[in-house]
C-alpha cells in the first residue's frame, strides 16, 4: 500500500504592491562596505544588518514526507566596539525524543580591510558549539573570528525540521538598523498557514502561485506462490503558495525606560498552521482559540497527569498543616513548605522535566515541577486551585493563541474575594506578589474540565515606599539626621533582593555612594526575612555636600538625596506603553531644623498635580514654624501600565514632579 505522509498550512495574507527582491550573495563583500565608518542613516549605530534573507520551504523527503527546511544568510557591518556582540550568533532548536531539529552553520567569514585589500578569516570548528537550554531545546552558537571596528561578517545556517507545521518567526527589526530584510515562506496547496504580524512598521508583501511536483517512490511486495516486489514512481502535481516579505531601511528598535520587553514591539511575522486538506481526505482544521490551546496543554502527559499525583506528599502535608483550618494560613503554609523543600533549577517551561515525584525527592525541579506540585498540594488541602499558564517578560506577551505562547506556569487559588496567585520558585514571593518576571499582562487559568479563563497578572494593590526623615542644618551648612524607610509588597521584594546581592558593608558603601557621599551610621534592618511584613531600614547620616553656602546664604534641597532629579520620559513620541510593573506610592515625611541665626528667605510653593482618570497624583506641601520646617511629599501612580495615548500627560506630569523635587530652600542670616 502506498502511504503518502503530508501535512498542512494556509495563509491569509494581505497582498501589497510587488516588492523588488534585491540580489545579495555571500562572499561578495565590497571595499565600500568595509570602508564605511558610520551608518548613513544612524550615526549612533554600533553595527547594522546590511542584509538578511530567510527562506522557509516545505521539501518532500521519501522517508518522512513533507518537512520544513529553513535557510538563512546574513551580512553584518561592525562600526564600533559596542557592536562586537554581533560577532556571536546563535540559533535555538528542538531537541526532544519526538522532535529533533538539526542546525548547520556554514560560509561564516569575517572580512577586514588590510592595506587596501580585503582579508578573509573563516570560522574554524572550535568557533561553533552546542549548548543545552532545557530538556527540550538546544542552542547552536558561533563566535566569529578576527572581528574589529570596520569588520563585515557573513554567515549562513540551515534548520532541518521533521515537522512541516513549524515555521520560525522572522524579525524585521532589531536593536541595530536593518538595511534589507527578506523572508520567504513556500508550501504546497494542501496546507494553509495563518500569518500574524506585530510591530509599528510593516514589510511589503507579495504572494505568487507556482506549479510544482514531487515524485514518490514506493514498493509493494506481492503474495502467492511467486512473490515479487514491485516498485512504483508516482508523480504528483500541486500548486505552491510562495509569500515574500521585504523590509528596507528599518530603523533600530530603541529601548526606552519602563518597557517590559522591547521584542513585544518588534516588526515581525509568525506563521501558524491552520488547515490541512489532502485530496480524498477530510479537511483537518488546526486553527485554535485559547480554550483549545490550553485544553491540549492540560492533556500533555507531563502537565495534567502530574497534577493527579499526590501520594508522594500526603503524609508530609498532614504533618505540617496540623490543625490549620484558616484558608489564608493554609495557603501560606503550603507555599512556604514548597519554597523551602524544592529549589528552582533555573529552567522555565509549563511541562515537567523529570516529574513532580522526582523533583520532590531530589528537592529540585523546573518551574512546572514546582508550581504543579504546589497546585496539587493546594487541591489536596481542600482549596480550589488551578494552574495558570504564563509568558514571562523575557518571552514576550502572549498575543495569539498557540502553545508556544507560554513558557511558565504558576498556581491560582479561587476565593470569594478573587484569585490568589502563587509562585513557589522564588523565595521572596508571597500570595499575590509574584516574581517580577511573571508580571506580563495576562495569563491563562486551566480547570480540570478543560475550560479556561484569562487572568490579569498585573498587580492592582499599591506598593509603598515610605520615608520618615529629620535632619538638622548647622550654621556652616552641614547636614546630619536620621532616616527610616519602610517598603511593602513589590517595593519590599526589591529591597530584599538588594539586601541579598551584597554583604552589609558593601550594601552600606553603595548606600553612601549613591546618596551624594553621605556617611551612614547606626544602620539597622527589620523584617528582612519576615516576608509578610514591610521591610524597614533605619540609619543616621551626615554629609557636607548636601547643601551649598553662597554669599552667606544656605541653599538646600528639602528632600536631600531622596529627590528625583531626572525625568525618565524625554522622548517626544513614545511608541510603547509605559510599564511600571505595579502601582506604587512614594511618600516622604521630612522634618528640617534650621540653624540658629538663620531664617527662611525662600520656600518652594505647595503644589498638587492630578492626572486624568485617576492615573496618578503628586502633592508637595511645606510649612514653616519658627526654626522647624515640615515637608510632606507624595507621588502616587495608580496603574501598572500607562498607554501610549496617555504618554504626553505622563511626561508633563513627571516634568512638574522633577521641577518641584529639585527646588531648594534658601536660608538667610538674621
């Protein structure tokens, strides 16, 4: 019997005016390219992609049927030392039992101009190596040789994928200018791919239909007294859809303050197989919505079934829960137990690596091992708990329904007051205070019955940073005082992270250097490890550079080293949302004692700013009572994410905030 293995895709495309494909060839680097000192349209560029071309094409293999082969070639110009990182190139690939891709680099050459002549340095075998990213993925890496300022590098790589449904995403933008980028996808009429584009600028698109054919070799062995093997050669004609995307002179994608992941806004295209339609066979629709995506994930053997395994922890669960009946106390006890007994091995993923039982025994596991275990324990304790699929900030926002949109999983407990989100992989997390890496817009909760629900991952509770400070100014303008700083929720999490990064002596040295070279003494911390309580830092300080003496007058900023001096929002136009990560309030209560023989000549005027739609507010109020000044400052942002439409308002708001926080008190002699 002749069996033809084929698969599918279909493309819903916008057809633009025909783009002209430029001719570039590896090995044809010009002296002009090597002589170029700066990029003609971006003099600040450390490097530029002179051209990059990719082709993803279905090819027929006699043993495997249609497979996807991707070929990429690129030429990159290095202008500055900061661009040397572009000499390191890498391509990830699937490396699992049922899906093994192969990646091959070739034609990797560095070109330099030496005494007016082109010098070529080829990549040697020791410049290419593989790295394991996870149980499922590997990374093929190369490091180009002899790279200097002015070098041009070229390389080619191929990806051979046994699964015809997988098409790599293609980025038309990156952190350096792109002179020319072209991506082509070609597949037989039996398949339909759905393209999805993102970004703020788009390539030109052309689509053509090409007549194609494949010859299938097969054999049949006869039966009866005289058996004979017969060979067949069948030629099959079909129509190939070929779509080409061309981008020319795309600018570098500039990172800005408070952007969660610049890749979310990169001009790119991805393709998802949506339909398979072979002759004389039922049409197979593969287009998915979120419900079908998460149902498929739940049924994976290393996901849903792992939630049903409970025997390995039941005895321990009974012991440490004891007589706890309060819901929140149960949640906290279980979260702490998992955090204390199973450490994260650094790998993400929503699929277990070695399974929850082994992770429990070995006391280490990936994100899925840990948080699926957490979910199972919560369920065993009588709580309504379910896993929530997440795409981390580094992975990008899950914009379109597909299984690769997620790379992480957390747990959610359903209560009458709402969901309590939990992550046991991070030692400083508490209920509804997740690691910052997970705060990426929305996740997807999956229930046992296969239904799903979108979950808002962004915090809505305000994280506070409250400072109480009092200081004295002497007649020479020297300042001494005490400060007490109290942080809650995400502000507390960040504080604990900073405490952990260095020993106390090193921490205090940074504290002094980062705050205008103050001298700190009597330093203490409270609640460093009491995660449900705010962190508190107290210290005394003094400094001779915290005020200025000019013409017998003392000029001093009433907020001292706590004043915010630079506006983070300087761009005239912002293309990306402002992502603060969480709502916050910075509050300062400051008491200032002025020296004998001085009086206030100038005080900053009180102000109150309010942005529209309760987006945020700023209050600044200072009062004088004899030789004591009382200052109260509050800066509050009520939304984690600020849209681009609100950017102009936010920029003007911060302009006023910075102006007020940098105003000085003037004291004169009496």
